[in-house]
């Protein structure tokens, strides 16, 4: 493995960072909002499925009596 000096490393890192396409503020906010919406949707879905399964297990085993 070839060793590079710290100056060379910093130059290479800057070159790679120049290639990165950074998202705009609007894109970041929209993506963040979509993540929160999807997390809320999935959490609600799993809560409802859990409640349904709980009712079913209690009905089968008679634990709710």
C-alpha cells in the first residue's frame, strides 16, 4: 500500500469533496418531512396490527376474562 503525505491526502480529500452533489435546503426539508410521515405511518400500522393480534390471542386463550 502506497503511503501519501498529509498534504497529498488533504488535496485528494478536497478533490473528492468537490465531486459531491450536496442537497439543497428545500430537498433536505422535504426528505426529512417524508421520513417523519413514513415513520408515523409505519408506527401506526404496527400498533394496529399488534392490537389486532393481541385481541385475537386473548380471544383464543381466554386471557381477557
